[in-house]
C-alpha cells in the first residue's frame, strides 16, 4: 500500500462522529439528499450553459437532428436541431470538466501535494495532468468567449436615437461573466466532493451489508 493511499474503511457520518456502525436511515437520507441536490444544481448549470452557447452559436440551427441522422419522427426529437446537440455537448463539457478535474485532484491530493517532484517524475502523470489542464483551459476560454459575445450583443448601443447615448453597462456585465465562470468552478469542486463522500458512504456500507 502506498504511503499516500488513504484509508477508506470507515466513513464519518454528517453528525461528525467517528463511528463505523452502519448508516442510520437519517444519515443515509442526508447523503442521498445532498447527492440529489448536487445533481439537480449541475443539471440546471448545464441548461444555463447550453442556452448561452445556443444564443451565440447558431451552427446547425436550421438542420433537424432526425433529418441529419435519418431517425424516425419521434415526438421527443422532432424539434431538436443539430445546433441543440452541439451546444448541449459543449454545455456538458463546461459542467463536467470541473467535476472530473477536481474529483481527480481530491483523490490524488495527498500524493500530489506531499511530494510534487516525485509525482511529476512519472511521464504519464505529466501527460495526463497537462491534458486535463489544457482541457479545462479550453472550457474556460469557451465559456468566456460565449459570455463575452453575449454581453457585447446585449450592451450594443441602442438603435433608438433617444437611448443611443445611455451607458451600456458593458464592464459590469463582463464582471458578472467572470463571476459565472468562477461559480461553475466552485460548483464543480463542491459536486466532486459530494460525489466522493456519497460513494464512500453508500458504497462502503453497502459492501458491509452484502458481506
């Protein structure tokens, strides 16, 4: 066993006790509620990103998915366009990348921070870390570009002469965009932590119950 490997044989319930007894129904319900709440918030976050990408990325908006793929005319996909699919994937990447990245960081944080030189001595660790950082950088750039274009369109001078001289509020809206990117990162960290805690809590005690 590695010196940095954590001991996951027990889980501390939300009440803060160090007992290794099976989860009480109230504790199990609390874990499930936290997990459900995190998934619900991330689902709303995905819809928000998908809608934002759809406003600035109209590629394929005039091509329906059932026509492009030759699918039967199902009512569920009748109004879904190629643009919806593309922007949905972009939104999923924007939401899922921080969760995965911070999840990996939480899993390997002791090994990484205790001896960074030893961790990055492995070529595979360097490649994987570089790819993950590059992927998250791409997500941040994509988020900022989409939000920037949206803010620029919303803050354009009004074509109405009486309103053309009014302040557009560009910089406050741009700061709000930066705040949204930071909030997405914070949600990713919180969701990764909740997923890991729920996996340890439910998985460990389910294994004990079956044995």
